[in-house]
């Protein structure tokens, strides 16, 4: 837009979330990568594209169609209507999601407690919209946190209070303290959002004993937990996976957020939420929280594309509803890349003469992300310089904190690159770090 172009609306007159860093973050990162298309991207948390297969999409659709007719007994015209017409707000693959959760996660859930959504992002939005009842409501979230959560909270005017993550994944003493502090200030903490498995961006996972303690605390404090789990299926080397919070949840404390973006196809835009909490409606009838979420969904996206759901459903059916089984190749590619990245960092940043390292990094047990700590603050200007002068992209960790304090760390992602690209990217990152240290020293 030019300076002389006529302006019809002022952003100051639109929702206050517009222009907020949480909402502009994703656009900024996309813009940088568009401006420097030749740069190696260790920024994108996208799944590996080499396994995408258009022919398989057609097959999945056919598989689900046959399932409707052969397994569920629909007449051909009913099956056609289910796939092509407006449909059930809560979705048409809920029974397969319930089976998937039983097979892969040991979670027992009634299909009626599930809402199939337009990606996990919509699921987060629906839950936050429902929970934000008034101006005293706040959301707790383990920091650093996924920016899509912070942005969704902004859009529903729900303040986000950080809870310390730390090496255990969630600092329970801090969680209890934040709950108390909020209540003492007359506020109502509605829930705590977290990713117990290979979190984005920290890569940290919570061990089983700590999960149990968290559930106990949530029970004592009567707090809901929003468990987001897009990366749990990707442990290094098929390593063991602790039970999800939802699998351990005997008191309906956990709202479980699921995504098929990383385990099937991001382009399908299908996710879901398991919301089995009982809610008494205005008529006194008790139903699942999922029904309230569906009411909101009916006014946001009406229903999730049945064609997209069918693609997901077909993929599930072709693997006995196990995404663990469906993602063998993906798991080994991510394992290979994570190993390669960590080894590459160790080669390029050996400890100094005193044994201390100026550059440090995490070694996650799975997932897509490694956090690199450097001896200077990492901001958007440095990312721009990195892309322009060195041809490598990454994500400033500052984007995952809901304040303006400087952060001396960046996030690298291994999911959408080859080992060769990792090598090139790390060489360029090392050059950037050398330059930046020299610039600051001189
Ligand atoms: C932690 C987390 N939650 C949710 C999402 C969004 O998932 P979806 O693509 O299904 O909307 C992402 C995507 O990167 C994510 O990292």
C-alpha cells in the first residue's frame, strides 16, 4: 500500500487483538520466508513433504466411502450425501477418532464427546470462546507457549497468565501459586494450557509421575487442563511414550486437543477436541461440554469439510485406526533429522577452553524442535539479517513469550528439511553467530 492510498478503516477501531504481536507473529515469519525464498528454513514446523501423495488422498476418500456403505450400512445415496452435503456439526469421523485414541493412546472416550474441527486451531478457539464467560476470567499457559494459543485467547479477550515450564515441563509450585494469585486478585483461572509431549517450542516432555501430580493438583484446585498433543507420536527411535494426561484422567479434568496436521495431512485442516465434561444446560438436561462447543462451531465454521474428514477417516481405516502404524516412515525421518541436528550443533559449537559452551541447545526425546541458547538477545531484526546475509531461517524464541523481555534463544525445527539442508543451515547459523559475537565485541 502506498502512503497516498485512501484508508477506509482504522485498525484502532477494529478488535484490539488486531496488531497484537501474537496475531502478527505468524504473518511476520511467513513474510520473512517469502522475502528470502533461497534461505534454508529451520523455522517451519511443517511436516515432511516428501511423503505427501495425491493418489493416496483419492484412495483414502474411497476407503472411507466404502466404510460408510459396507461397515455402517449406509445406502449409496446416504453415503454420497454424508460426503458432499452440509453435515453433522460434531463431525462424521468421530467414531474412528475414538477408536484411534483407544488403539494408540489407551484413551476410552465416547464418540459423542468429540467435536471434529477445522484443525486443532479451531478446537482451541472453541474451547477458549466457551470458557471465557466474563472479564474476570483468565487462562493459565505453560511458558513458552504456542503462539496460536495466545492469539486465539486474544481474540476472545481472555488474558493469558504464564506458568513456569522448566525442566519438568510444568512447575507445579508455580502453577499453584498462579492459581492462588489470580483468585486473590478476584480473577477466575478457567484452565491451564500445556503440551505434555515434545512441546512446541521447548521440546520438553513431562514424565508420568509428574503428570499424575499435575492431575492431582488440578483436582484439588478444580482447574481444567487443556492438553494439546500434536507431536506425541514422534518419539526418537520409537521410544516409549508416557500416557497422555487424558489417559490418566479419571476426574474429567482434561480437555484433549488433537491435530491430524502432523500425523496425516496439514492441508486437510482437520483436528478435534475431546470434551467429556458434563454440563447442565438451561433446561436442566446434562450433556457433554462437546455439545456446547458444537453450538459455537455451528456459528463459526458450521461443520468441518466432510471431504477432508473422509480423507483422514480413510487413512485411519487403512491402518487399523493406528497413527503410530501409519507414521513409521515419518518417525524415522524425524529421528534421523533430530539426531543429525544435535550432532551437527555439537560439532560446530564445541565447549571453550574452560569447558563452558557459549552456545547451548536442548536434546529433546522427540518431536520437531530444538532450542538453541546464544550469548546475545535474539530478535526479529537478527532473523532478518540472518535470512538476508546468511541465508538461514529460524524462529526467535521471543515469539513464544507473552511479554517484551529480551530472549537469548532461537528455535530450530527439523521436520521439513533433509540432513543436507540441516548441514547447510547449521553452517550458516554458525557464521551468523560468529558475526554477531564479533559485532557485539567490536
Ligand atoms: C502446539 C500446536 N498446537 C496446535 C497447532 C495447530 O494445529 P492445526 O494445524 O491442526 O490447526 C500447532 C501447529 O503447528 C501446534 O504446534
